C-alpha cells in the first residue's frame, strides 16, 4: 500500500489529491473534513485513469469541500446550567440562571443572565437564549451588512434583498442561486470582524458562485485578511443550539 500526492486543474481551480494504491478493483474518491481528497485505487490503475476519475467528479469534490469549509467546530451539547461559558461578539460570558416572573435575558457585569419562572427547565433556558441571540443577531447583522455592502460595491457587487436568519447546524452562512443571503444567528457569538468576513464571503458569491481562484481573488480584493478572520472564527466560535 502506498500514497502519492497529485494535482490537476479543473477550470481555474486546482484539485490536490492523494492516491492510495491498495488491493481493490474499483476507484473510490473520499473528501475529508479538512478538505483533503484521497483516491483509493487498484494497484494496476494508471495515473491518467485516476486523474480522469477525479476530473469527472470535480463538481462533487468542490461541493464536499465547500460544505466542510463552512462547518463550525462542534462541541458537546450545552447543559444550560449556571457557570457555563457562552460567547457574544467575541467575548465570553458566564451563564447565570435566575428565578423571576419576568422572563428575560440580559448581559450584566460579565454574566449572561437568564431570568425564568422555572430555572431548572433547561429547555426553557435554551429557548430564551436562542430567542435573545436571534434578536441581537438581527440588529448587529443589519449594521454589518450595510458596512459590507459599501465595501463590495467597489467591485460592482450590489444586493438589495437584505438577509434571512436561520439556525443551521453546519454553516455560518450561505448564498442561494436566487441571490438570497442566509446567516446563522449563532454567528453573533463572533467578533464583528469575523461577522464581516462571513457576510462579505456570501456577498462575493453573488458574482462568483463557487470557490474557484476567481472567487478568492474577488474576496481578497475587498478583504485582504479574510484567511486570518476565517481562522479566528473557526477557532473561537462553536455551535450552540444543535
């Protein structure tokens, strides 16, 4: 068994893949969460046949890589008890669950306080937090959306549809083929510069609909440090409600 690195160009996008020669009869392509592409191939398979297989499946490979690239890191489910840490705009806050008749969520003295008539009902605490995050997300994202629109306008990108909020288990944002921008309310946990990265990323998809070299040139033209922002986002913020 051996593994050999190869690459080919599909349009303007380079596909780097490793060939794993093994005792099998057919070719199989695997895309892993880190974006790596591995081809399991029979010992007798030629380099040309393997490259042809990769090129034939290029669209599927890109789709898998896009999905994995958009995955926020997933941590164990929250318990929604006092003392847990939750983020808001990049800062960590300790969860404090209090009994009270007027149910609410508020930031107070470095704590994220949830007031509820039933403090032991973790489902209720989760629902109150989720609603609070959605309300805050709508306000902050609108502010950042306007800022990002002005930046991409320099590249000839325009958008007047606003955005939709949708809790998504594996994505921070998306841009549909109809030009609808969808943002995950959980993104409100990130610093504003990371929020700007996600919004700008999706706005750039209005002009370049895939993750080709042309797309990343476009993104870099409006946000030179996008890679640092993406790295910071994925290291800092985790999935909360799924």
